[in-house]
């Protein structure tokens, strides 16, 4: 077996196809607050991304899920 040289071209294409369906939102929080969010997500067995999405869904009373997830 050869040395691993990173993503294959097929993996790159698959990642790009997936990412084309998504949008990016950056948020800034005061120092120390990021860990509070990470801990809250972890306590619920969620990623930070999933935790934020679920919290927004609850507050906005809408579904932010895409069927491709």
C-alpha cells in the first residue's frame, strides 16, 4: 500500500458537491463563551453546528434541515 497523499480526486469532487448545497455563517462570541456553547452541545451529544441549528429551529419555529443531511 502506498503512502497516503491526502484526498483523492474523487473525494474532493464528492466534498465539493456536498458543500455546494450549504451556506456558511460565521458568528463571533465574547472570549470564553465559545467553550460554554461547546459544552452545552457536548452535554446533549451534538456537534456545535447541530446544536446551533436545533436552537435556531426552536426559537424560529421553522425547520432548517435539508433532506440531503
